[in-house]
């Protein structure tokens, strides 16, 4: 290809714009419009219709155009298809594959019907009990020693009577000592042994060793009579009742499966639906349990399979619950009796939640049990184990709380009132009163808060601390509001007791609860007083170091009710309260929670100095926690919070104060790059806002101010580590400076951007993966070239010095191997140079003289542009020749690059020049030579050229288009 002489074609941008505008077509009111609401129609297929025929009802007009999204779905959307499929499916479950799943679903459904979601399940309390009641004492356990006699007899063995005799002997064998005792177990070892027994139970059941399974359950139930390590008893109860629950499920599911042959038994089955075999098996289980000699295991095991009474009689559960309740009266130890009642209530709520009479009887029997607590035997046991009475009383809490929760659930008001009166009559029983306040509905406790306070005052401090009672009352008042006239009295009475608590741990546990009541119903004055009291109690001996979770909870509750930060920071004790968080990680977490609330609720920008100083202090605390070991995700999270604060700072028309704030913030947050980037954007926005206010006519003062903004950005950008952030901000800041007629500053920004181009790495890390930086660099260069159109040349430098500087950097940059990026930059520069040679530029900046004004179409200037264009085209053509010598992949790249250059020549070159026209034809042929060019694009290109050739000033294209031919792919 011979060298070509470049000449840009003249452009009339306004005329071209008018030609490109679509013709306006009048739209009548009833015509279809894409923004018009679409009427959804319901389409259903008739069962008896022929294949392909449908019956549909539509409310839209038949003349309306179809919705393009609905047409892709052939009239049905995926959700409707799934719904129709599920509606027409016939449930057919095979008995062998579905019995287990059906049983599980049945139990879940029955549990949901029994109690609603407002009932706190046992599973929630289970973990709390295990975590709370621990011990360092050594424990012991009796392990069952299995024997072969427990295995199921093989077919063809002895008669039925022999089988019965054998099983009775096996039960007797348990009584005769087929077990061994393990001593000196730690708490974890004990839990592991219990879990082993649970697994043994499941394995024995799976291998059809039912008697062995029963032996394990009996043995575990006996462990509940052991109170030798009394502090651990609540946790022991939790672990062993898990085994009982497992046993109860296994027995019930086995009998239910026996009734499900050949069809599954419905959830609402009656006794008449149960076959004789299942009834006999069920009755056999109850007979086995009735033969257990000791009271406690017999009680627990029968309670575990209480639900199986459904298979025998309609009123079986209703008759059995009162009998078991009465049997508990025979247990001598009050603690053991209380937990037995708790287990019976638990089972009763699962199988018969409507039978509240037995639950109520459990409660009234429990009241009688409290007289035993002061008995000599109990007191001797406490002395022997060195357990104080208050600690001993707390062991009853889980059992009593659960019993009262079951009774109070959806209980009528008169019943709750009666129970409350019983507690009053019992007198001086703080433990029971505490459980009543925690179990009863919050609205019930709130409306009678003064009555409860009176009962608390009457309790003896030695038996159960009053601050715990006020804590339970405070939990109820946090969920329900007492009468407005009583609120201040309630707070004063509670705080009189709380503030006298000497132990910092007990004090903060109770104060944390009442903070919510204070925030909910009172003003900042009362909240400030409460915070002052907390500081007073927690500061001595640095007691706050052991109470960070509670102090954090106090902050969260205050932030929940005080979203106005002008009110929040006007509390004198708020910032001193924050000073108690001395541990760095906790301090940062608290500051983070404050910032999240600020960003969420601060809807209007602020200039309040109180808020700004306090928030700067909080943000600085978060910033100062950043070090070399801080993860990038943590830095990003902190940066976003600080950026949210910066965006909410606005000084109105006081732009100088806003800039001063940004200067202070830059010094404060120098270690967080994202914050610095935001500050640069803020200052650039400030400069543009100044321009808007002055309507582009800067005074001496505002001109100095926007130059100060430019200086701020110019100083800050080099401190960024990300080179792409620096490139982008240099370019944006240069554009802002140019818009504000700061030509020397704009020139400095653009030269700085060009100077760091060689430092751009060939690959960058994105989400932990190395990616080529070429696409990012190309985007930046194209944006930079578009800006250069309005940049006037510097009087002390040569013509197009910035363009030449950029191209020189591109020439020297080390591009990737087998990359066409460099010559693509050259191709992208040709439209810029062509636009620079026009008499009137495509766009300009008000009050800034571009090269169109400086040079005024000077021939020397145009000659420089043409020479530069010829040089760039020569470089591209040389590269095309190199690509033509290489393998197939290079020919594909050659075709794409040739077609790209052809498009530039067509749009910007003067094709009346024969050499330029011939070059365009050659590039067209080269791009289609190997058949890699998109035929559809080529066809549309030819059509566009033909349309342009019709215009009077583009008629020369007619000759060119005749020489452009389409070649079929080989």
C-alpha cells in the first residue's frame, strides 16, 4: 500500500444532527404505546380440546400489538407453568420410600397446630441452660453393659410364652446390676457419655433390640435422681431428656408405621383407624413400663411415650396426665420434683396443649414444693456441697420458668390474676415471683407493674436479690407500656434498687435492661442521668472492661430511640460514656454502629458544629484502628462509613468553610484511600458549584477559590496508591479546572496524567484475580483524547504538544504481546485530529478559547494535523503488513483492524482525494479477504454509504461504493 496524503473532510455538525433526527409521527390516543400498561390475560387449555387448540379469555384488544416479553414465552410464563403442573399432579407416595419423611412432616405439622410462633420452644432454652449451669466438679455415670440376650430371637426359635419370659428376665437383669460406674468425669466427658448412650439407643432400635433400648432409657432416667453435683442438675436434665425424647419418637413412629400398611395413616386419625396389631404393640410398651420398679424412671419413660395413648383410647392422654401429675408428689427431693413437672408440662404442651387443667395442677403442686426447700434434708445437702441458698434457688429457674410459660400461654386473664394472688399469699418467694414476671405476657405485667413492685419490696433480699427481680420486670416493660401516669414512679423505684447494687457485673446486667425503658418513655435529661450513673458505677477499678457486651447494648438501645444526633450529642455524658470502651476492637465496633445509624437516619446535610466535631472524633477513632494487618474488606467497610459522613456535611454557600473541612478531613483520614478519593470528588464538586453560582463569570475572589480547589486536588492525587484512580482523577480534575477557566491548572493536571502512563502495569488484580489492564487503559486514553479537543495549545510549547506527548507515551509503552492496542490508539486519534481541523468544533467550553479560535484555520496548523494523521496511518498500515505475514489468528486481527481504519476514513477523511479513496477500497477488500468480517455489518455499512452518496456534497461516494464488493466466506 502506497503512502497516502491525508485531508480531513469538512463537517457541518448542525446539518448532520438535523439529518440524523428521527421524523416525528403523530400518535393517536388509542394506538399502542410501549409505556402503556399491559393487560395480562389468563390462558387455560381445555381438557377435551384438540392438540394445539386453546380456550382463552382476554380483555385486551385484538388490534393491539403483542407484548415482546410475553411473546417470547408462548403465552405462558414460567411461574404459571409450575403452578399449573403442581395443580394437576396427583400425589402418589410409595409406602417404603415416604414413611420416614411423612412421619417427620406429620410431627412438624402437629407441633405447629399445637402452639403458635409466639410460643418460645424448648430448643431455644436448651442451649441457654447448658451454657449457664456448668460445674468443675467431677461427675459419675452408670453405663449399661449390653448382652446378647437383648437381641431379637431368630425365626423358628421358642414359643411366644418363652419370648415373654426371656424379655422379663432381661428387664430383671437391669435391676440386678448389668451396669458399671464411671467416676471422675469432667462435664464434657459426661456430655460425651450421654451422647454415646443416645447413639447406642438408636443403634439398638435399628437392630431390633427393643428391650436393650428400653434398658438404656431406664438407666438414663435413674440418673435424674442423682443430685450429688447439684449445680449441674439443670444441664443433666437437658442432656438426659434428649434421650427420652428420642425414645418417645422411635416408639410412636414404629406404631404409626404399623398402622400405615397398606395406606399411610392420616394426621387426624382416630382409635378406630388403628389396627389390632398396632394396639397390641402399644399396650405391650405400656405394660413393660408399668413393670419398672422405681418411681422416677417409670414416670419419665411413661411421659416420654405419652403421645402413644392416641392409639389406644380417645381419652387416654386426658386420663394419663392427671395420674402422672399426682405420681410426682411421691418424689422427695424438691429440685428433682420440679424438673419432673417441667418435663411433664413439656410433653403435655406437645401432645395436648388444650388440656391446661393438668398443667395448672402442676403449678399449684409446685407451690407446695417450696415449703420443702427450707427442710432439714435440703439444708444439710447444701451445706455438704457448699452451695449458698441464692445459688440453689437459681437452679429452679429453668423448670419454673418453663412450667409458668406453658400455663400462661394464651391463658385467660382471670387465671393469670389468680396465679399472681397465689404468689402474694405464699409471701417472700422471690424465685417464684421472678419466674411469674418472666413467663406472663408483657402487657399483663406492664399494667400491674406497681403491684409487682410492691411484691418485690416485700421479698427478702437474702433469698433472691431484688435487682434480679427488677431485671425481670424491666424485660416485660421493654416489650409493653405501663400506664403513663405510673412510668416515672416505676423508674424511680427501680433505680433506687439498681443504683445500690455493689457488684459492677450485677449492676450493669440490670441497668442495661432498664435503659430501654428510660429511652422509650423519657427525654434526654433522664437518659443522660442514667448514663452518668452507669459511668459512676463502672469506672472504679476499670470495671467496664468486663462489661463491654452490656455497655454496647446500652449504646444500641440509646441509638434506637434517639436518631436526632443534635439531641444525642447534646447529652453531656454520651461522649464520656464512649470513653469507657478502651479495647480497640470494641471501640471501633461501637463507632461503627453509631455511624451506621447516622447514615441511615441523617436525611438532611448538616453544618452543626456539635455534630461535626463529635462525628469527626468517631470517624477518627475508626481510621486510627487501621494498620498494616487490617484486611482490605475491613478498610473498605470503614471507608464507606466515613464517606457517608463526608457526604452529609454541607456548609451551604460558605464554600471556603467546606474546603477547610476537606483539608482537615484529608489530614485526619490519610490512611484510607477511598476516603481521599471521595474528598477529591467533593472538592471538584465544590468548584463546579461555585461556577454554577457565579454562572461562569468568576470574580477575583471566586477565581482564587477555584484555583485553591485545583491545588487541593493536585496535592492530594499523588498520595493515592492506585494508578488508575490517579489517572481518572487527574483527568476529571483537569476537566473541572478547564470549566472554571483555570488553564494553567488544567494543563498541569493533563501533563501529570500523561507522565504516569508508562507506570501503568500490564495486569491488575480484580477480586483476587489477575486481569489485563489493557481495556482500562484504552478507556482512559479515549476519554483523554475527547478532552484534548477543547484544550488550547500552550503558547510556550509546540503545536498539539499534548496530543504528541500522549502519542509518544503510547509509542514507548510496553504493550502485551500479540496486542493491537497501540495501533488502535492511533486509529482513535484520527477522529480527534479530524475534528481539530474543522472551522467550528463539535463542542467547546464557555469562556475558554480552543484551538479553533487560537489558530483560526491557519494553514500551518492544518498542515501539522495532516502530517500527524499521515504518520499515524502509516504506522497502522505497517502493522497490517506485519499481521498479514503471520498465522490465521493474525489474519482475523488484520481484518478487524482494517475495517476499523476504513470506518475512520469513511467518516472523517476527504475521499475526493483519489489516493485516500483507493486506500479506503483497499482496506475494505483486506477486511473481507479472509471472510472474517461480519456480513450483516458490511451490508449495513454499504447501505449507509449509499444513503450518504445521495447528498449533494457527498456525491463522490457513488464511485467509491461501486468498488466495494461483498465476498462470500470460503
